[in-house]
C-alpha cells in the first residue's frame, strides 16, 4: 500500500496505459481521479478503481485547454479532498515520413504531448504548493524520446521534450517538496501499439495482428502490460522514491540501454 489514502489524478485514462496506471494506483491504496476527452470510458476506469475498494472520480478533460485542467483539479479536490500526485499520460501519435508530415499533425502532437503536459504539471504543482504538503508528478514519456523511430519524428521530438521538461521541473520544484520523474515505455500492449502496426502494414503489406506480436521487448519475450507500467508509476509517486528525482526511467523490458 505504497500510496495509502493519497489522491492521484491520471490524464488520458479512458483506455490502454492510462487505465492500467489507474488500476495500479488503486492497487497501491490511492484514491484516483481519472480524466479523458469523453467521460464514458473514464467512468469504466473509475469503476475499476472502485472495484479495488478505493474512491474514484471520472471527469471530462482536454489537456490542451487550461480551463479544463483547472476544473478537473477543482472537482478532484472537492470530491476527494486534496491532490497528492499527478500522472500525465494523455498523448497522441500521428505517424508519417518526415518529408511528408503535415505541419498541423506536427503541431497537434506538440500541443497535446508537450504544451498540454506542461500546463497540467504547472496547475497541479500550484495546487500542491497551495496545500503546503508537496506531492509528486510522473510524466509518461517514451523510449521514442531517447531512441527515435522512423516515421515518428514529431512524436519522438515531443517525448524527448517531456524528458527534458521533467528534469527542469524536478530542479525548480524540489524546494516545494514536489518530486518529478518520467517513465519511458516501449512495447506496451495498448491500442496505440496496434495503430502503429496498422500504419506500417497499410504501406508495407502484411497483417497488423501478426506484426504487433513481433513488436515486443526482446529480453522479455512478450508485451509489457499497462498495469506493469502503472506499478512503476505508483512507486515513483510514493515516498519510497524520494531519492529518485528528475529521472526518465525505461520501462520497456530492457530494449533501451540508457
């Protein structure tokens, strides 16, 4: 029960990794608020949290709109009493060759993955500072931000930015008792991974269901499960991780060596 009675918010929690993270936080004893663009999927996630015996709140959330983030924080504090931690999981991927990517597609990935994430960090930190008891933030980056993959230049760049933002905020907010870290997933069994396989096979041929089975960490021999990423996130949100600060920790089954 690393997070017993702490209140954590997870963005992009309507499915995939966000849902797995929310479940892992509940497993660790946290009460969890979850947000996504539409409330129906996050209500399913909230139900999963409650099935673990924890309190939950589902809210509509657009991370590109600061007013939406502010309202999500207000509702969380009203319903659950406070805000102890924040997980920035919301993100988008639009694949294309670097020579062909539309500027609009580049900008939407930067708007969600970088600017939206930063706004969430800033507003969550202000709430934690107002409470006077510190807190923790975990940003979901990607091994794409370290390695870089073909046809994902905007996504690669956005996740590299998340890694650097994490380092900066960790240094600036340490004095407020706020710990900031990031995790860098790789081959996680999510709808996003399937969308990558579908994009590749639509151009190169083949069956996306066959390809996605091959897109797994070599050492692990299987896909990483969302809840496994969530358990690392739960640790980083806990007081046991106070000596881990400003780091971008690989949770990709050993694929990325640095």
